[in-house]
C-alpha cells in the first residue's frame, strides 16, 4: 500500500513528506483492525441501556463520588464536604470530562475525514479511518447523552483551546499527519490509562461502567493504529523535522495531559474549591506519577523512534511527563 496522497507534491514542501513505499506490515494492521471493527463494535443507544432502573442519573447519588484518581478526591477539603455535595461534585466532574471528551473526538473526527478526503479509495487505510470516525461518533453520542442526563453545567475546553483546535489541529491531519497522530495519542492515552485504572478499581455506577468499558474496548484499536502509523513514518522524516518534533511533541503531550487530567477553573471556581487546594493536589506525588504514566506508551514510542535526543529530555522533565514506570527503554533515564 502506498502512503502517498494525491496532494503530496504540495505538502511535501511543508509537511511530513510521507514516503512512497509499500509496507505490508502496516497494510496488514489496517486489515486486521478493519476486521475487528466489524466483529466488535457498539451502538450508543442499542448497547447502552439508558433507562434501566439502576442507571438513573441523580446528583445526590453517592455512586457518583469522585474516583480516587481525581486530584481533588484525595484532598482534605473534598473529604470534609457533606456526602450529598461530594456526589454532586463527582457527577459534575464526570459530565465535564465527557464534554471535553466529545469535543476532542469532534476535532479528531474532522481530522480523520480531512485525511481520508485525499487518500485513494479502496485501500485498507481509507476504510480504517472511516471505521474510526464511526466509532468516535458513537462515543460522542454516548458522552453527550450522559452530559445531558446529568443536567448540570458542564463546560468543556476553554474557548481559546477550542478555536486553536479547530484552526490548527484539523488542518494538521493533511499538512503534518505525524503531528496530528501525536495529538491523537496525547488525548487518547491519558484518558485510556485513567479509564483502565477505574475499571480495575471498580466503578460504582453501572451506567458509567458500561460507557467506559465500551470506550476502552474500541480505543485500543485507535491507539494501535496511531502508534503503528508513527512507528512507520517517524524514522523516514528529515533530520530538521525530527529536531523540531523533539521539542514540539513533549510540549503537545504536556498540554494534552493538563487538559485531560487537570482540574479546570470552570470546575473549581463555581464550586468554591480553593485554588491552593487544587494546586497542592496537582503537585501530589501520586498525581505526578499518574501524569508521567499516562503518556508512558507515547514516550516509549518517541524514545524508540529517536525523537528524544539527550538535549530534549529537560523539556519532558520540565513538563512532568518523563519519569515513570513507562520509561523502560535503554537510555531512557
Ligand atoms: Fe473515543
Ligand atoms: Fe479514539
């Protein structure tokens, strides 16, 4: 299969210059993922029993209390709140995360469509991209349905971030697919790590448990595609471009981790969570470890493909995404 797109002559000058070459491994991966998407996929309304009696969404339900992995959950301030308030805060946090989640997936879908628009039809990658768009649309519908049922304020990304995502990230899918798929992993990996931890620890509310289980199952394919794409493309980039990526990728990942795992002001301010509490929780050793661990897979990929030269490591460290259990490759510490 060729990686080339019809617009390659134009983008070769300013973008990643995808190499013209056949790659059976990548082609086979796309075919395998396509088969899996047919064998195991979910519908937001057919496969989630929204109206089951124990699936009701009420803000005074203690099953919504914050998960231990949330920075605020571990604070003395949160523990001292009345049970009813803890439940309300927990539900609002879930709703806000779901809102940010579907906004991220909206940008992601548009990027995938922009890429597919210039691919030759009939190839396994074209079909794979559309499977992923369909799956992300189903996730978006699941997430927005829960936000709707929570019936409480759930602001998502800050307006500035939304504008930037729309104007910068969507065009990246064509101009620099490598950077686009790093953006994809920057959003998907931290959420996946947290969602898997929640499933392992046990989720009290069965509706949330069902949504997260469906999401984790399908996201495994998306992360696999993005990682394989990058593993194939990064080694072929020009040295100058690799040098630029060595700086840009950790900055992008650090920003995405903050967006996906941090406590936004739109949550803390209206709920009266003191800023000092939020700051202290963010700096707690467990939270630092969680953030570093949340991008362990992408970090490993960067190390293996030579995108972390020694001089770039301080950038990773400064952003708090270097140390952690995922740093296990030779010369990673
Ligand atoms: Fe998703
Ligand atoms: Fe995804």
